[in-house]
C-alpha cells in the first residue's frame, strides 16, 4: 500500500519537483539546453527526479518505521489498548486543537492573509472532500455491492472520502525541501498545509462523524435525508447541522485561531512586543506533542483495535480492498488533477509554471493517503462515533494496508 502510494506521488509530482529543485539556468545553461541529445541538457532533470524518488521513499520509510515501532509497543504490552484510547482523547481534545490554533496564528503573522491562503486552500480542501464523498457514496459503494445502510458501506464511504493531509505530506515536504536552495519553500508549504486544514478539519470531524455515527440526531442533519433529521423545519435542520459542525474541539480551535490571527490580539501573542508570549509559548509546547502522540495512537490502533465481525451478506474483504485501492490511488488523483488542469485552461486557476508550489501542494493532496489511519483515530477519539453501530467493543474501521 505504501509502495503504491509512493509510485502515485512520483508520477504526479516529479515534473513540479523538478521545476522547484532544479537550479536556475544561466545563459550558458540555456545554450547547453538547446543542444538536443546532450547529457548536460538532461542532467538537472535527472538529478531532481532522483531526489524526488529518494525523498518519496524516505518519507514512506519514516512512516513505516514509526508505525512499526508504535505497533510493537502495544504488541509488547508496553502501552495498553486502554492507554491508547486515553491518549486518543487527549490528542482529539487538546493536542490537535493546540496545534491548529498556534500554527494558524504563526502562519498569518509570518505570511499575512493572502487570498491563496485564506480562500484557495480551504476551498480546495472542501472541494476535494466533496468530490471524494460523492464518488464514494454513489459509485464505490454500489459498485462493490454492499448494503447502503450497512457498517461496511459507512466504512467504505469514510475511507474513500478522507485522507491525511498533515502527517505524511509534511514528512514528504521535509524530506524533499529541507536542504533546498530556496529556504522559503518548506515554510511556505507548511503555511499552505495549515490553511488547507481550516477547510479539511471541520469537514473531517463533522461529516466524518455523521458518516459513522448515523444515529446521532445532529449529525443526521448533515448527510442523510431530511426525514431522518429530528428538526421539523429547514431553519431547525440548518441549526442542528451547524451544531454538528461546531461540536469537535479541533473545529473550534481552527476557527478560533483564524479569528485571533485576523485581530489585534495576534500582536499580543506573537511578535517583538507580545505581552502574552509566555502563554503562546506554552500552547506551542503542547502543540509539539500532537505529531508524536497521534503517530502512537494511529500505530497502536493497528494492534489494539478489533476489526469486528463482518455483516451478514457483506462482500468479501478482498473485493473491497481492490475497489478502495483503485478509488483512492487511480480515480481520485485523476479527478483532482483533471479539475486543476481544467480550471487552469479556463483561466480560473494559475498555470503550473506561474504557481508551481501551489500546484505541487494541491497535487500531493489529490492522493488521499492514510484514510484508514484517520478513520481509526476518529473512531477512538470522537464521543459521537462510540455510539455508532459497531463502534462498541473498540471496533475501528478496517481498510487496506
């Protein structure tokens, strides 16, 4: 699964990475480039492509080793399943909100509120999730042949709709751009990631909860038919949908961080004359615990979680795995890349050469990696999901590895 993901990343991102990493050509270099068939003409591209391959394999290797070590701690009973569940709650309720809150404020303080950050990135996240959700719900589930209201259908919809836009992309960016000649590339990619999460986080924790916890009355107002929502009027349904959207602590933290970043209070938290610098430093210290803690939860869940029993009449697991792989690693990247090129051809989006970093980032998000890990974390952390059918007894969402 990780090797397939690496191949897809290479196929999509190698040309843009070449453009970002290749040294700027002088006039002499342009003359050499015009001599077709020479080894010197292909040298910069070949060097950059090899670096892309090394970075991709290195990033995947880090994830595999991290997952193996975390799973080994649970397997050896160094960390118990109960402790994994408790840590998941801490990550969900505290570490992740601190990470989102501090990262957004620091990003705005450094780069400002540009349209690319404030509008494009959140919209791109919501659009990607919307396309993936519709394809998963109305194409993947019927194609596999599972019952629409079954646990298997919910699991397929969740795994096909959401990826992990934080951990693996950040590892990939660090491995690829940490030593780049342009030192601003990596911080700018982190900034794009932060604002992408503004759109992704509410959709993930609200729509994702609604997919799994379909017996929650507020969540039902988000994704199922109005007849299953307890509110009798449209206004009531809208209020309940908004309540479901704002329930998760990460959503509140993201919106709060954006509000503080756009207000004068930001100068009191960051900057040379910040009066509350100590408070922001404390929150930043807690936010640093997010990635290692989340990695341990995700890795430990591979061992601690139980897959549960298959529903009667469920399609064989292998068939779902193959369909989900084709959906996540073939169909969705093609739809995402096609949408970007289509918008660019209509003049509604910058061309790749005009904004290579933005294209590079968005194409990494077209490959919805690690959606199974995200689903596992949601099942363990979210209080709504624990009341969903099949969520008792510590059941987590199975997905291909």
